[in-house]
């Protein structure tokens, strides 16, 4: 069982699927938690909810599992 686990991780590592840095999803979750504090409540609650919806519906499905260093201008162009 341990060997299967090891070989699975080794395969993911070779395929570039293991991310050792913060992912876009983690950064987005942190932003949503801190957004009200950062903006000192200036944007309306509805606007804040809109940002969260756009993140969840549009950006997280594409960028979510990427490490922050993997988000390059080329990757953004690919998304567009």
C-alpha cells in the first residue's frame, strides 16, 4: 500500500501536478475573508458578494489549482 502511495505521488510530481506553494484558490479564499477589513467596509455588501461570485464562478475553475507563480500573462491570455 505504501509503495502504491509513493508511486502515485512520484507520478504526480513528474506530471507537474504537485504544487508546493500557495495556490490561487488559497489566495482567493484569504482575500474573501479579509476583503471587508482591507476596504474598511467602503464597498457595499452587495458589491463584495459580487466579487466572491465572480471568483467562484469564473476564476477558480480555471486558476484554482495553479500555484501563484504559475499565473503568468500567457496563462491569463489562455483564460481569456
